[in-house]
C-alpha cells in the first residue's frame, strides 16, 4: 500500500538498439525547460508591451499637466506681457513634465485663437507620417480671447510586435497629444 508503482516501460533500462526517437519520447527530464522556452518569448513581449503602454499613459498624463500649468501663464496674460514666443511656452511645458519627456525636437506646440468654443478644434498635425510644422502656430491672443493650446510629442515605440498597431507615424513612432481650451482673463481692459 503506500508503495510507488512503476510501469514496465519506466523500469526498462536504455538499450543501445533503441532508436533516438524512442529514447527522446521516453525522456521527460527536460520538458519543463522546453515548455518555459516556448512560453517565455511571447510572455516577455507582452510584458514589455504592457510596460510601454504604461509609459505612454504616464507621458500623456505628464504632458496634460505640463500644458495646463503653462496655459495658466497665457490665461492670465503673463506670457503675452513678457513678449514670449513658442519656444518660451515649450520651455514652460517642459519645466512641468518632471523630466519624463525629451523636450528637444520631439515636443511641438500649437497655440491659436478662435472666435468661439465650437470652432476651437485643432486640425490633424500629421502629414505623410510626420508632423507638418507649417500647421503649427503660436498666437496667445489678448484679454477675453478663446485660446486652444496643444502640445505634441513623438514617442518612439520600442516593442516590435505590439508596437506596430500603436504607431501612427513613420519610423515606429506614436504622436501623443494633450490640449486645453480656455478663455483668457480680461487682462487687457
């Protein structure tokens, strides 16, 4: 009772006349390693893809914070009174992104004035898989103007398999965007 029963097949010692296939079929010592090797690659790709999606979410949230803080300077008229430019506005955004974004050539800003909030819709800045800089401008407006401020960031996708469907630009990049629409305070009156 309590004894382990072993089949005749398991008791049979290896014999030199057995074929390689028969010996391979009977040997179960490496099955865990083989099963892990089969599962490891897709698991790692999914895991890295999940980390990348999380990083994209963090970068987008950080951009939203950065543009909200920088837009406050436009809303109050501080930026207009100082004679600031698009580069100054870009620097204000970068100062509020906690170093998450590479603010060199990959970050672009677009600030425009509109007649009403219904019209405050930005057009698609992509043309032929890249950001069309001619569609971007900087007009912070005057007191009581309606302003739409947008920021774009070219995110380089690292995950090869999962990243392909996420790319919307050439070179396996995704354009991240954050925007804020507001009415300037009546600072010029």
